[in-house]
C-alpha cells in the first residue's frame, strides 16, 4: 500500500476492528492470534486476487463433539471474461469447551488455487 501514514493507520485500525468484530468472538484467544498472524482471513482472497472474485453461495455445517465439518460452496468469477463457476471447499473446525474454534483444517485447498489459475 502507498499513501500518507494517516491513511495506512486508518486502514490498519479498520482492519483490526473488523477482525475483532467478525472473528474474535468465535475463536479461542490463541487461535485468533495465530489465525491473524498467518493471514487466515485472507487465504482464499489472496488466491483469487487479482483475476477472480469469490462469493459464498452456501455453507453446510455438521456438528459433532468438539468438531464442525463444513462444506462451503464458492462461486468464482473471472473478472475479465465474467465467466462464473462453483466448487466446494471442505474442512473441519475443532472447538473447545466454550465452543470457540481452536483450529481449522481445509481439505485440499489447492483445488481452488488450481481452478483459479
């Protein structure tokens, strides 16, 4: 990013506020920190940038003790051709006694990366 320091500071503050509101209530404190440190919130967006837009079409959750299995139907649209396709991203999220997420594991995330190339 380029621009005056004030713009960068405002961006960083807005991003921190977004993360605190949208992720922190659902993640354990330790996982929240590691999730942000590894760019977890941006993982799939970074795969798509700059040629594709992603949109979640549907999310299916199956809960068992301390675990959620999930399937996310993702639409990806090529910005140049406007061609859109969908695929599923599967995974599981482990939870603690407070039902906070302690880890997320995606099954074969490289399939989405391959589709976007």
